[in-house]
C-alpha cells in the first residue's frame, strides 16, 4: 500500500478534488435533508444500517423489498436465487405517511443525518405470525454510525479484508466470541495464533451495546489488553455491531457471511455453537466460508462469562469509598451537550467509574413519553431526570445528564436533590447562531417559520446558569477538548482519582493495525 508521504503531485490533486467533492455532496445532502421528513432508526435497525453501509452484508447493499424479504424468510435466498440467511427490512410505524418516490432523511437516535432514502416500495411484511409495515429503496449514505467504544478497533470490511490478504497468508481463520477472563479460552486462542500458517482474526460481535455499559467496556478493555499479548503479527482484533438475534442456524449463517465479507476463509466454532448444525450445511447454504468445529475445546470451557469471571470483572472497579456525582449538561438545542457528554462517559469508564447516560432526546422517548413543551411539562421532564440521577448518585454511581433544561429554578431543584458538591452544572455556552448552523433536526428552521411553537432559543426563553461549575464554549474548542476540561475539573475537585500513567495502565507495546509492528 502506498504511503501518504509518497503521493505524487497528481495523487495529491486527486485527493484534493475528492475532498472537495465529498464536502460539496455533504452540503447538498444537509440542505436537502432540512426540508425532508425524518425517520429515526431504532437500535436494531441502526445495527442493520451500519452493516449495510459498510459492506458487511454483501451482496446486499440496501434494505429488502417485499419479494426479497419473503423469499429469504422462506428459503434463505434472495428473489434472484442468491443465498442470504435473514430478512433485513426497514420497518415504519405509520405506513400512511410514506409513498413511493418520496425522499426521507434517515437519522440516528441522536438525530444525526445518516442517509437520504428514496422509497420504491411500501409493503406489509409478515413473518412468524407478526406483521409490520416496511419501506425499501436505494440509499445515499452520508455517514455510517460512529461508536465511541474503541473506535480504533472498528475497521471497515474492505479495509480489513485488503490488509489481511496483503500479508500473503494462505488462510484467515476467524473467531467471534471471547471472554478474556477465561484463561483456558485465551490460552487456546494464543495457541491457534501460534500454530496456524494463516492469520487469526478475532472479529468480536456485539449486539445493541449501550455507550454506558460498564461491564461491556471493561470486557473489551481486557480483550484489547490480552490481544496485545498475542504472538507476533498472526492475530488481529476487530469489533462489529450486529442486531440481536435468537441463536440458531440463521444467526450462525449471518455471522459466517459477515466474517466472509471481512476477509475470513474459515469460521472457528465450538461444539456448542455447532449443536444441531453441521459443516455440510454451511456448504449447502453457500455461506462462502468453511466451518471448522472445535471439538478439542474442553466441555468446561465456555464462551460465556462464568460466575467467577463476572466476580473478577466486577472487582475491576469496586471501591467502597467512591462518591457518586451528577454531571448536568445544559444549553440551547444544538449546543453540543450530548456530543460532549458521550465523550465524557467514555473517559469516566476509562477511570473505572460506572456511568448512566441520561440523554434528553432518549428520555423523552421513554421516561417522559407523552409530555409536551409547555413550561409545566418541561419542568416535569427535568424533575424526572433529576430524580433518576439523584438515585444513581445516592448509590455511588455517576449520572451524566444532557438536557436543554431551560429554566434555572428547575435546575436548582435538581441540585437540591443531591448532597452538596455532588451536582456539577455544566453550561454548554454556544451562540444561537452556531446552534442553528448545526441543526440536524430542522427545528430552528421550523420555529423561525412559525410551524413549531415554544421552541427554546426562538420563542421560548433559555435562562443561562449564573453560577455553573463549568462553562464550555463549543465554538472555540472541539468536543474532545471540552470533555478534557470536564475531566480536569473532576480530578481537581476530588471526584476522580489521579489516573495511572499510560505505562502503568498498559505496559504491553501497541501493535499497528494489520502489520503487527510495535510502536
């Protein structure tokens, strides 16, 4: 692969043209999306979207239509006869609001624009006695979902496939589950990496992970640490988000297809995973990857965490003396509260703190469903978030809350729910003009046009904090830089212990992705 420092003048010009083209395309998408109806993807649908957008479900590159979904449900084949193990549809709640030819903006749970979708078909899909409405059509993908959980361990299928097969290996063997606290399992993986003529890809699959899932974070942290102890350049670690599925043949075949698209040739399976499903069936269903049943793995070794493993994992962070606290991010809509809060959540878990993230948009979908935007309803929403946060703090946890919470009196009542010093108010002080430029939801535009009322910052007041513990200026620093300011405050005020040095935390040398070279 050609290094960036060896680009010719023509290469550099092409690079510049490509960047300009991408920026122009992005600007055009954002402008079009502001005038389109939005469809917010659920966690499960988001996982499917990420796999489709990245090429992990090839030959499938879009959500299925009626003919493909029905054929796959019945025969595990697309309508054209191509093997595919599970239906992948884009469900909608109110079919009457969608029509063929319509353009729709697909958005994440945080309402970030992901793609523009052109509807070719609106159909009712029935499977297992249940029916749902769905839409299908081509997508113009603007961006794939981005995870703050170990993003450096998430390669695209094309990049990982290219890197693996550039190493002149005859075979790439893949395993997709790993409990690093199981010594026998880890030892077995090391032996596999050492004994193979090819490469070992540990392609960990995770279903609907929460950003603040502390146990998952610590398990992945331990996986990465153990991975760096693997022998030389023979082993590689990657993370893949997948939808939650019932165990069985279809689930196993889907994983096999995903692994194939990441560049694997042989799927390493335990006897438990192969129960009721033989290697011959893999060949029959054209998964495109060989199944290798590992009957040599002892019956006592299981891929799930044992009780002893869970106790060991829990002990990684247990400190009886830790005090709970609440970080309350407040600011105008679009100020950047959620973005910074998510960065802080990851840094807190790196400091071995259990965190619960209470995001305003998500809370309104669940805890405060049905509330409107009158002053009384806004106050009720804030008090509900505050009550949950106070209970978390009371039990020694950390609550990270990101909500507009426009009224000072309501925020003060939340402060009073907690012990002195436990409530840290963080004012994300972003000018309304900047918030409008960032408006992925189109709310400011609607409020200015009068099609939306009682919108904070336009026709409803925002009462800026007068004595916030932390003030962040997002138009002057990046979200990562602002998150570091929060962490410095927590350290200086005794909410966190002084972190260990990098050498103390991770003495093992880091390996470059796909090369095995130490850095």
